[in-house]
C-alpha cells in the first residue's frame, strides 16, 4: 500500500525547465482559437477566459437580475474566481504564474493589471499595505508603546497618592480645592505640573471630584459589607444646606457580626421637597442601589414633624405598609427635649422668663470682652463647672450680676447701659429666680415628689437671701395681670400665684405633653425589651415576658418551631449563661451581645442572640 498523500503533496512546487515554460507560453498559443472555442478548454481555463469579458469596475457592472436566469450562477462564480485569482496571483512567483496561467499576458493585461490599478490608493494597494504592516511585527503597537521606567512608575504613583491625600484633607477641613496661586512658579513637588505627563497631572476639577466621589463610595461599600444580612434601623432627617438645597441624611443602625452596635451615616441625598412620599422614594432608591432589602428594616426613627411621624400619610405610615414590623420609635432624648420646650411655652410666666433669659444671654455674650470679664469675675467657679459639664445661669449668677453692674456704669453707649440695667432688674426678682429653680428641677429630674413644692420654695428663698434679693410675703395678695377683676385679685395670694399659676401649671403641661409624645406602642416595646437587660444581675429577666415580646412584636423573625425552641433556650440561658463568670458585672444589652459573640455562646443560644440584636437596633 502506497504512502498516503498529504495536502502538501498537492501543492508541492515542480522543477520546470525553460522548454516546459515555453511549451505552455501563451505566446505560442492562438488566442483567437481560445476566444472562439472556449469549450475546448478545461473547466478552470474556461472560467478564467470568461472573466476577461466581464466589467472589472463593480460600479459599472450590470445588476445580477439583468443577466439571463440560466447564466446567473456562472456569472457569479466567474466574479468570485476572478477575485481569488487576482489576489492569489500577486502572492506567487513568476515561474508559478507561467505554469498555472498559460495565457499569462492576457491575464496581466486585462485582469490583474486592472485589479491592481495605477492609483496608490486603489483597494489592492491598500490591502497590500495592510498585509505588509501586519506581517511586520516590529511595527506593532505593543512594540511602539513607550516603556515606563521604574522611576516614572514611582513618580506616577506618588502623584496619585498625593492627590488623594490632598483631596481627603481639604474635604475634611472644608477647604477650597483651588488655591490662590496655580502657576508653575508656585511651590510644588518635582513630579507635578510641568514635570508630570500631560495626561496624569490630577489638577483638573473634574478629576479631583472623581477622586472625592470615590471616598463615600468606599465608605458605603464597607458599611454595606459590615451589615451583611442583619436587620437594621433607619434614621432620617432633612435640612437645607448653604446653597439652599434640601438635603436628606440617612443613618443606619445595625449590629455587626461581633455584636457591636454601629450607627453610620450612610448617604446624603438632595430631595426636591420634604413630603413623605418623596422621602420614601429616595430612601428606597439608596437602599436598592446597595442591595439592602427594605424588608430587613425593623425600626424607624424620625423627628417629630407631621410629615415624618404622621399616622396616615407620614413617612412612618408609608414604611409600615411595606414593613409591618418596622416600628417607629422617636429618639427618647429628643422627645423629652421637645416635650419640655412645649411645656415651657404653655405657661405664660415661664415663657416670659425664657424670653428675658434670652435677652440676658445676648447682653452678656455681645462681645468677647464681656465674655472674658465674666470668666475673670468667677474664674475658679466657672473652671469647675466646665469640668463637671454644668454651666447654667444659677451657677454663675453672682458673676453675671457683677458684669451687668459694670456694663451699667461703664457701657460705651446708652443702649448698652439700658439693656444691662433691664437685664439686671429681671435677674434680681424672686419670680425669675423661682422659675429658674423650677425648670432646673423639671428638666433635670422630671420626677418631683409630693413635697416638691416646699423644697422648691425653700431653695429659691435661700438663693435670694444669699444674694440680697427681695422675697415676697407668700400670704400677701398678688397683683394679678391685666384682664382680671378687682374681686379676683383680692382672692389670689402670692403663694397661690407661685404654686398654682406657675408650679402646678408647669407640671400639668409637662405631663400632657409627655403623654402625647410617648405613645403606647414604643413604650411597650421598650418595657418588654428591658427584660433582656443584664443590669443588677439580670434582675428583670423573665422568660414569659420575653416569649410574649417575640410573639407580639417580632413574629416574622421567628418561625413557629423557633418560638417553641426559644423557651428551652431561655431556660438553659438562665441556668447556665447567666451564672457563668464571664457574664457577670455586665450593665448594658450591648455589652451582653458582645460577650455572647466573644465567648461563642451566641452559637448555642442563637435565638436569644438574634432577639438581642433586634432590640439593639431600636433608636432609643
């Protein structure tokens, strides 16, 4: 059996001599015979000869449908073969051209020469140039790219790092990005400005803003990674910035995997208005961009505005429609502050005293000189009060009076002297002192006992006696304000005025405001959650209350089977973990959560750990 032929055998070059070439030379052929009797030629030669009569310019060729139907395939094949021959002809040697194409002169004159053309921008010449460029690897783009030295790479990294540090520092300090001197002669590093590549100077405001925008993106990504799949609380507030644009701040509260509470400012978004629907839409958009499921919201915290906490159309209500267990708990400290402010406005004498107090503060703080003089009048006392973070007017009463007297006698203008005299007269009245003591008791304790009136009255009298302020006789008649009859004035004594019109009125107003702001649901949530508080050696721990707490407020976070297992875990938790030495002397739920995570007890009591993490997201 012979050796099988390969494809190379069919295309192997033949050694030919001149006689063979001459024998096949088209010069010895009768071209008229070929043109007149094309059928005598082989199939391949027949097609080549046919192509000589075809139009070479594609723009001048007849359309295919203009040929007879029975000739269209032959014409189409002739064009294709002619094109292949033309390109192949240029790539072979002269001798190969003579062997393959006996009618060489005819082809050169009518076919290939027309294909090549004399124009240097002919399609053939362009293709030939592209082929030559492709085969010349030394001219490839990867060989022409400038090779960077290690020093140039180091300089580029230094420029970028310095730009990043500069942008971060300027942003933190709220400074302008553009300096007063941006010229080449200004102080600069040897690798910036004209010494830097034109495409890597990092001085464009557009580039600097891109660098700046990377920072919050990185921070948000880190916060998102820290949250993981945990439940979280949202706190939202809005305010206008310096450019009078309404901005909405979104804060997230969550517990990370190590049991630590995290409160992070997540985003600051410009909003067209502050209606609840707009705020909800923007909040959902921010959470969606970072793959935070709104179904994982367990608590909401807003201010006391109606558009935020409204029962029907407020932001609170809109989120409760999508997340029925996203409980609204207004910050307790903020609610208490709002309640006390509202209570102070409802009682006219107290409201007037606060107005007078504002006037006194403005008079004292009108200049740095007066502020320094106040400090020098009672330097030791003020230093101590600042140290213990208590700097109210009662503590610096004497120093303030001394300063007002000095302004009355040495004021630069009559207006300053008159304001100081009015402020001094107000401060040195028993009613003003009494109300100062009253508001200190209410705001500082908010739990006056039954003898609170007597204690308050004695403190005010003692304070006035030490400072030489006249004390009215409590049984003396009180001169009522305008609008009251003479008979009613005779029935009102000084004690009645201070005890009923001021003391009792302030307490009643405060209680009403507290009851209206601290509604039932948030209060119940906080009371039941306190059963997990480890303070006082887990004194408030009650298994039944905790199970009821889960059943009522967090049914979606525990399956029915888990609710049954929770009771058994609580029993084990009470007997084992609460008695463990590592869990003694813990005072907060947050510390308890961290200890469970650190000791790996969270894996054993995983249901209790889950409940503790839910409680920690409450914005109390």
